[in-house]
C-alpha cells in the first residue's frame, strides 16, 4: 500500500473518531464535587449529574453502591458515601455507568433510552436506530482496551496535583498529565506505565 493510500485511510479514520468525540461531548457530565465529613464522602452535585445523565436516580445510586462496595444514600440531591472516596474514582465509576447504560454501543451517541423487552433491558438509540441488550459492566470492562505504553487515549483531567500536574483515571489506571487542567478533555500518549500509574503526554485538546 502506497503512502497516498495510507494517508487517505488515516484521514478517513480521524474523521470517524472526530464525529464520535463530538457526539459524546454533547453530553457533558459535571466533574464530581466532593467534600468529606469524618469518614464519609459527600458528592455535592449528584443531582446535577443525574439530570445531565438522564437516568433514574435510584438506578445510578444502586450501580455506584455495587461498584464502590459500600452503602450510599441520597440527601438533598447530594450523594452520601459511607467512606472516603476520591473524586477521580467517582468520575471513573460514572464513566463506566455511561459506557454501560447511556452511550450507544454502535455510534457512541448519548441519545439513548432504556426499555424493557420481555426480561431483557434494551438500549434504543435515537441517533442511529440501533437496539442492543444492555451489557453487564464486567462484560464492558473485558471488552475495553487496557491502558498500554505507546498508545493514545481520551481522558478527562479530574484533579491537579501539588506540583501542578493534571491527573486522570482510565480503566483503573492513574494517569499523570503534565500541563493538564482540571475539567479538561485531552488525548494523551502513554509514555510510561508502572504499577497502575502512567505518564501521559498531551497530543491534542478539546
């Protein structure tokens, strides 16, 4: 295959990815705002997040309770978690919820709704018309690409470290993003990965 053919395919692929990114970006879920009271974590903007996600509050609460492995409750539109949990972990669990119950498996659009068909929950996409049975969160994790050195990933910077470096979390891996700002969506190249911590280099920003 010549250089021209390769460049043409590359441009076509970039166009496809950019469309997917734009579709997902239309559903901008707020970053978790947490405070700590003793041994509990309070997610102050839980009500706002639920409104944007557009799913039943009880369903999201039940999912987070199962994923975090600890009791949670809702109080005045705030989520109370019965132990200290980092905002980056909460952001990661919310992203997993979105991947399982909100984002279309086919076109990555957020314009979906869940309907009960017989004994199966089915995701209906209003954008592309796809109909897919809801996959379990564990099944989604198996299908996800693991974080690897030399590959690029789209991440959201959820916090900034003491030295000013951005921090993100993807598939359970903590990613240090030099030059990243809190709330910023970036595509990073993984330069180094050791013991669940990676160093990412920003390739482009949104």
